[in-house]
């Protein structure tokens, strides 16, 4: 009986260690992402010295940018670039885009592995770095990703940019690439 318990205890510890190591090894930070493909298919609009461009990521874009296809999580990734040619800082209001938007850390959490603290922290850092960051200073161009609820075929993207005493609204109709809508 003692030998069986010892064997089962050793087997359980080995299995636990294997799961921990496997969890740490499942996600790898991708290399540099070239956004030329996103820029080429982006929809662009300008108003009041502000120019915005946006494109929905394909499943392949998502894998190359995030190291995982986030579409399968029920999240649609939208690349947004804002060029602020005004004399005041701008703030992109995410809740105007999608009241139920996902923060980068919410999406990253979905990729976490059990007992993989260091790997999970790398995932968090990577997603947080790629998420759209506020504010956009005067003369600055800033790009990042918004994580929203999925749409098929065409995505209506409302972007509200806030300045002191002024709101600059944009509405864009973005084509949803076939591979991005397949997971919905």
C-alpha cells in the first residue's frame, strides 16, 4: 500500500509539473509586426485637423501580432491610427466605439495558463503594449488595437475623440475580412 501511495504521489507531482511547464511554453511573443497590410486596406477619414485610419485584423494578422488568434475568443481586433494635427491633446473614448469593449488585459487573460505566472505576465505586457494608448498629443500620430465585440461582413466603427470643450466624432464602415468573421 505504501509503495502504491508513493508511486501515485510521484506520478501526480510529475503530471502537475508537466502541466505547469506545458502552460509556460504554449504562448510565444511574436516578432515585429509589419502593419503595411493593415495600412493598405485601412479606411481613412479626416475632420477638424484629425485623421484616423482603421482596419479589422484577419485571423493571420492576429496570430502574427498577438501570437494567438483572438477571434476565437469572441473578440474582434481593430487597428486604429490617429493623427492629431490640432494644438490640443485628444482622448479616444473606447466606450463610444463599443460600450462592451474589452480591455487589452481582459483579452490577454483569456490566453493565460494555470500556474504560468511569468508567461502570463509576458502576455499581459504584450497585449497592453499593443492596445491603443491615450492621450494623443498635439502633432503626434498614435496607433494601437481596440478589442470589440465581433461583427460580420462590415464593421461600423464609431470613434469619438475628446478635446477640452470639443468632441470630434467619426463613423467608418470597415470591411471584415472573411477569416476574421469565420470565428463569430
